[in-house]
């Protein structure tokens, strides 16, 4: 089957409308918000109004029902237009790790209960997997859920959780039957923030993505009603694999938009800034950095659109999403470093906002599976 991801006039109009919306509505007071680690609630509400929070959710549950390729284009446009990378990261977490998990694995009742509020942005979603002693080895988790009549009793700690403590709903994972191993012994749960026995603690301060909150969920004899088990008991591993597949594939579409925004900024600056009587873009040492940025951008686009096309065809994109996750996250760090170098001292100064781009970009090589873990996945898929 031949790949086809040529954009229709409607998709091109959609891209432009998202860029315009994001540039006009989402970039206010960014330096201050970054300094004070302030979540962009106004931006969030505006995104909800614009439909962003339900792009990938069918209309019957309050979403926009966009196909995967159109959603990728929208996320890319959001990354291009919105310089608040923390807000874009929060939105992606909410969409891919929470809403889409409920959509794909929830019962009809769960979908009706949670999805409309998530699409309207009245409810903020998150995904709680990582624990103090299990990061990359996520399935060495200690959190356990014991069934007692109509409730599961959860005990354990989930840490480095994006959108906590602001979140209203989290998808979490716990051991329900360790004897059955990883494949069948772990279950997923939909957790409301107000459940008795759940405290949301510790707001972490971090180097970048400072406008995206990050906290810790502590379960102490937390009573979770049985109807909050997502999918069937024991299906946690399958749910995680599917969720992380969507997240790895789509979250990084926004980073492609960020790459293009920074490239455009560098081209503009290199054509304007003069040293030694000529614009700095005429020095090969500068122009080649920009050419590399363009090469990375075009290859990143090809990769991410291929994933969108595969998903649209209902196919898996396991290998492709690991390749693109590494390529885009590491490529964005390179692009940010080169952009700082091209801007000289201005690149390093807070007011010019490029140092923030670099701080924000570094996280991408860690979350959603580190670069090392993804290289390992690619090697395994090659039979090594
Ligand atoms: C900004 C941000 C947001 C996050 N949001 C969430 C969230 O919403 N929900 C959530 O559950 N988690 C979240 N995380 C946590 C993230 O998933 C973990 O940080 C990540 O899985 C790595 O785990 P770790 O930090 O414990 O590192 P470790 O697993 O301890 O790894 C440390 C180092 O060892 C390397 N390493 C480990 N194992 C191997 C191996 N087998 N082969 C080669 N190298 C290896 C790693 O690549 C890394 O370089 C977030 C993290 C960040 C930075």
C-alpha cells in the first residue's frame, strides 16, 4: 500500500487557524510564568474552547473526532504557534495518556462519565506510572491493589507525574496479582483526585517545562470502587503498551512544530544580524547549522506523518514511534543549542527566550521512555 499524506485544502486551513489561534491567545507573560512555574490556566481554557482538548476524541463523547493525521497536523501547528511548551506538554499528557486510554479501554459508562469533561477542559487528566524505585523498569512497580468486596485498596507512590497536583483524573497502574507476572498481574485504574486515601503531594520544581506542573500521588489504603478498573483486571500491561504507543507517536508532533518555529527565528536573525560588514548567515559556519536544522525538520516531519498515516490505516507504529521519539527529541535539543549559538549572547539571555527552549527540550529525551530505552527497543525489534 502506498503512503499518502498529502494535505487537503481543509487540513491546510486547519493548520493555519491553529497557528493563528496559538500565536494570538497562548503566549502572554511567558517569561514570568516560566520564572514562577505558573500553569497557564487561561491558555488551557482557551484551548478547550478552541476544541484542542478533544481533537482525537469522537464527537459522541464531546470531542472533535479528527483522524490521526489531522490531529498530528494540529499538534504540530500548536507547537509552532504556542511558545509555552509547558502548556503544550500538559495538553499532550492530558490527551494521550488519559483521555485516549479511557476512549480505547473504558466501558461505555466510563467513557460517558469522564470524556466530555476532559474534552471541555473542566477536568485535567494525567498518567501515573513511574515510582521512586521503578522508572525505566516501570513494571517493577510496588504499588498494589487488593480487591475487597466492592473496592480495590491501593497502596504505593507514583512520582514525577505531569499535571499533578492540578489534575482531576489520573490513569494509574498497580499490581493486582504478582503471581501472574507483568503480562497479566498488573491492572489500570481511573483515579479521581478526591478518593479517600489519595494525597497529591510535592510539587517538583524542574529545569524546563516549568509551566507544566509535576507532582506525586500517594495512595494509603485508598478505596477505589471496582467500576474504576480500566478494561479488565490484569490488562494493565496491554493498556500501558497501547497508551505509550499513542503518546510516543503524537506528543512529538508538537516538538516538530517547535523545531520549525526555532528554525524560522534563526533564518530571520541570520539574515538581519551583521558582523564584519556582512550578515552572519553568509558565514558558512552559521548557515550550515541552519541547513542542519532544516534537514532535521524535514526528516522529523516525514517520520511523524508516516506514523499518522499508519495509525489512520489502523496499523501499529511500534518501531516507527521509537525511531521518531529519539530522532525528534534529540534533534530538538540540537536545534535549540545551535539556535543559542547563532544568537550569541542574546541566545543565553532570558528575555530572548531561547535558553528556555533549550531547558524545555531536554526533558523530551527522558519522558515517554529515555533515548537509551528506545534504542534498546529498536535493537530488540532487529532481533538483537
Ligand atoms: C518532564 C517529565 C515528565 C514526566 N511525566 C511523567 C508522567 O506524567 N507520568 C509518569 O508516570 N512518569 C513521568 N515522568 C517520569 C519518566 O517516565 C521517567 O523519568 C523515565 O521513565 C525514566 O525513569 P527514571 O527517571 O527513573 O530514570 P532511570 O530509569 O533510573 O534511568 C536512569 C538512566 O539509566 C538509563 N537506563 C535505565 N535502564 C536502562 C537500560 N535497560 N538500558 C540502558 N539504559 C538504561 C536511562 O536511560 C537513564 O539514562 C516524567 C519525566 C519527566 C522528565
